[in-house]
């Protein structure tokens, strides 16, 4: 963690952070305690519209339930009712999404609670691990740790492939879909492993984490620019995402176990390159998708998403001497994405709001970003 000098920007940054944190706890979190909560299903709706009405329910995802479990676990002791909501989400995770026949967790259920997409995907299992680690740390209930351990066992037995990596998706009965590994679910698995080793001693998880990062370096990092591609090297139609580069950088830089790994060195070398191509200089907006050697004026996808903005800001908190940049990026997040009634999910290349609904999954990104900012200011 870099030493924060008492620079001129620090008092302003502290005041601004207090403001956005108040907005988070006073505006965003209540959306998911009230209109965003389906009390009958004991699940969060997938998204709210700009008027705080739930979008017509077409599905409920286990991953969204797990992200909200993390959110309310992180707020236990800070926000009234957070512990009760976390307990309800943990129960719902098991009731609605656990596959009693084959084990593991369904991807989604329909509005009546019937399995909709019964496949087993790594992204979902990673978030269930992540949420259970944080929830167990707060409540220390044996059932929570047993769910965590059972999910770890499934990962090792069902998803693991050679080279320290994991299949992205399998059929309900665990038969192969030949997906192979993909960057994003592997990143969230690394995040989940880090959460586990932060709350208990676990040599097996530490080993799996190191092996995962070794595999990522070998199979996903472009040797020229050191950026992490979304698909393994050599895959057709590959690309990289600045938001994911910044997210990986934070995970690696914040871990004593991973800080001097080859993957960490690659992402550190690629940081400025990612900023040059992936961040709009005039307003600090983070572009969605880039090709290697792409012209910043013609990115693969110029959409500006709040989650990528939050991940860039969080990554900057671990860059030495970054107080001024952190302040500028927090201002950009507040001015471009936060508003009195909630947040804007996406803006287009011209800066126009292109998605006005508020998904239940986004508060997870804001919560982890604000936690990084709190540590930075501490």
C-alpha cells in the first residue's frame, strides 16, 4: 500500500469519498432493501428501471443472488437489517439454485423458481465461493463454511483442467460442453480464492490460486503488450478489456502471495499501455473492449460502463503517488454515473446514457471499489 502524502488533493478526496459513500448507503443500498427485493421469492430482482420499478421478471441468477449476499455481508454492522438480508440470501441460494441431484449450482431459475438454465458455469460457482467466504467471516456459522467447502470440492473435481485452469461451463450432469477456459470466470475464481485465504488458513486454496495465476500467464497474457486476453492465446476473434486489466491488477497488487508473480509483473508493465488505449483522456471514461494494436479512436466497443469505471478507480488506489488521479477518477465516477435516484449503468461513446436500468449485480462493484478507497485513505 503506497504512503498517502498530505497533498492538497487529500482533504478534497476525503470529503468527496464521504459524499459517495453516503450516496451508496443512503440511496443505492435501500433500492435493494425495498423495491429491488422480491419478498415472495426472497431474491433480488434482476434490475430496476429509472423509476425504481422492477423490470418484468424473466429469470433470477445464482450469481446475482451471490453478489447481493456479498453486498449485505459487507454491510453487517454498518446498515440496519444487513445481517438479516444476508441470511435470507444465503437460504435462497440453497433453496433455489442448489442442484440436489447432481450437486453444484444452477445458472438460473424462471420466475416460478423452476430451473431455467441448469448448466453449471464457473462464473456462478466463483461468486458463490466469494460471497460465502465474506459471509462466513462475519457470522462464522458452520453451515456457511460447509457450503464453501463443498463448492471448493466441486471446483477441484468437476471444473479443474490441466495447467491450473478451469472449464468455463459444463452441462447440468457435468458432461463436457468443450468451452475450455475463459478469462472472466477465472478472474472471479482468483478473487474468490483470495477472499478465502484472507479469512482462514488454507494451503490447498493458496496452491490452487498460485497455479491458476501461473496458468493465466502462460495461456492468456499477450507476450508483446503483457495484456490479459479474454480467450486463450491463439483463439479466433480475441480481444482485451481495460476494466478486466484493472480488476486483475488490483487483485494481484493487493495480495502478498501474488505480488511478485509473473502475472503481476505482466499486468504492472501493461498498466500504462491499458490506460493509454483504454481510458479517454478528456473525461477519464473507460472503454469497454479493445483489439491489440487498436486505434483508441476506433475501439472494438466504446461503451462506458460503471463497473469498469469503478475497477479503474480501485486499481489506482494501489498505484504509488496517485492521489491526484484517484481524486479525478472519483469525480468522474460521481459526475458521470451517480445521480440522486441511483446510477447510470452505461454511457455511449458520445457520453449519452445508453442504459437506464440498474442491475442488482452492480452494487458489488461499487462496494469493492469503495472498500479499496477506504483502505487508501486509511
